[in-house]
C-alpha cells in the first residue's frame, strides 16, 4: 500500500477534478493529523485520499462506500483503511467510529470541503484565511449549502478537538498545498509600482 498506487486507483474511478481535489485536501489534513498524533502518516493519508473514490460511480447510500470497500479488499488494502472509510458514512451503523483514524476522517471530510468553498470566494483565498472567517461563513445557510454543518460540529466533538482550533489546523495544513488544490492564494506581498 502506497500513495502512488492509491492515486492510480482513485484515477481509475474518478474523472471529476473537483472530487479529486477534495480527496487530496482530506488526505493533506489527515496526514497533518497523523503527524500530530504520531500515527501512520501513509495509512491516514491513504484513508483520506480514497474515502470518496467510489462516489462518482455509486453516489447513493449504501453503495457509497460499500462498493468501494469491496474494490479495496480485492486490491489488498488493510482492514483498518477499509473500516475507516466505511465509518465515515453515518448510515452504515455496523461501522461506528471507534478508532482515532475513523474520527479524524469524519472530522476532516466536510470541513475540508467547506474550507475549499470559503477559499474560493475570498479575495485573499486561503492565504490569509482564519478559523473565524470559516465560522462566519458556516452561519450563512445559503453558502455551500451541500456541506452539512452538523457533520462539521459532530466531527470535531467526536475527534475531541476544539472546533476553532480544528478549523485553523486544517486551514494551516492546506495552505502550503494551495496551488495543488487549485485554491486562490491572494497576494502575499505588495504589488510593484
């Protein structure tokens, strides 16, 4: 199991560049949290990278993520990866989030999408983004309406992290990858006269 093979598998199933970038953003957040918790960064990163790889073909519950789990088993992925991916679907009650990696995925999934949406509408992009700007956007029901705010709140609570600190942690993890994630970066220095 390595990132190169996981990314190749992802590209066999996903054609939507936005969905690919979402999975990469979740991977980035997961790797950052793995480092913070002295966990297996490759495993956590692959969980984030592959968590929605079956969504484009099978978007309806429970096919997503059950179809993907079957594919991952055939490809020899460890049960820890498969379980974490299954546990991010609230409707799969046979897979409660019990491991730290399960909780991290759930905490990062919707939040990474919301941070991306917020960065896309800000003049400074992600460059000068703070948790307060994300929390302010969360209050606007019309903004990024497909992102479930309750999942963001529940994710932070289950993961045992303060919401504001969690948001800032994920922003900070994503910032160095702004170009790769196609996020606007704003100006970092004064324009020349």
